[in-house]
């Protein structure tokens, strides 16, 4: 895999800004769900790093579960609206306060599909928490209750978000210079 510094156009959100904002989001969640019980649902794989850091600041009693969605065709960098659940929840969500934790909302197709599906399972409440929102790219409206950052229309990576499955481990969010990125040749 190519060294990321060769295609990093710029750092969009650094580690300090990410961690500060995540602490603020957790405080909003602590406030809104005070005295209640919560179920966090991580959307794999992009939401993992965000979810783990977020939940360490959540003081409301909570359980977690995961769900995997495939929405992009192989090699594509834009959602085609063709959303599929590839790994479903292991828990029953009926009667529970459910908070979906996702890395990024782009067209909105993925979250919209997840919301539609989970709402049929009768949760007590169902909300969305996203780290990044590319608002100008929205094709379907989605209610976002908690949003870390609104970002411009660019392909970003790091902090859970991949470039061909690599670099999810980076502690910051960077913009990919697609002209300099050679693709994964592994
Ligand atoms: P949507 O269905 O809203 O168009 O797309 C949401 C999904 O697309 C996200 O969960 C994420 O996996 C992927 N995605 C959208 N924009 C980006 C991006 O800039 N970088 C990366 N790595 N993934 C993205």
C-alpha cells in the first residue's frame, strides 16, 4: 500500500479537535439520555474508532451491538443507493433507546436504509450520531441528532474511514488527493 503522505492533500481535522468534539458529543448524549438506558449500534467498519472513543465518555448505562452494511460497489467511491445488510444485530432492540453510531453521512442512502429497517423492530427511540456530515451531497433526507463536523465534498480517510481498507488507524481525518493516489496494488 502506498505511503499515505504521498496522497494526503491536507489534514482536515486533527487529533485534538476530534477528541475534543467527541467529548462534547458524549456530554450531549449523557444529558439527553440521563436516567435512561441506551443501546449503541456501531455501523461496521467505519464507525468502530469513533464508537470506541465516544463510549469511553458516555456515563449513561449502555450496551453495544454492531451491524455491517455494504453500499458501495467494489472500487467505487460513491454510494449507489444499493444498500445491503451483510451482518445483522445480535440483540433485540424492541423497547430500547437505540443510538446508531456511524462514521460519515454522504448521500444518506445507508443511514436511511438502516433507520427504515430498525424502525420496524419497535425501538423505544431511534437516533443517529455521525462523526462527519457531507451535507451538500445529500440525496435522501436523514435526521441526524448528533453530528461531529460538517465537512466539504472531498474523499476523506483516517480515524475509522478507509482508503481501500487501509489507514483506518490514523488518529486524524485527512483529505485524499485522488490524482496522487495510485490505488491499492497489494
Ligand atoms: P452514504 O450512503 O451516505 O452515501 O454513504 C455512507 C458510507 O459511505 C459511509 O458509511 C462510508 O462508509 C462511505 N463514505 C462516504 N464518504 C466517504 C469518504 O469520504 N471516505 C470514506 N472512507 N468513506 C466514505
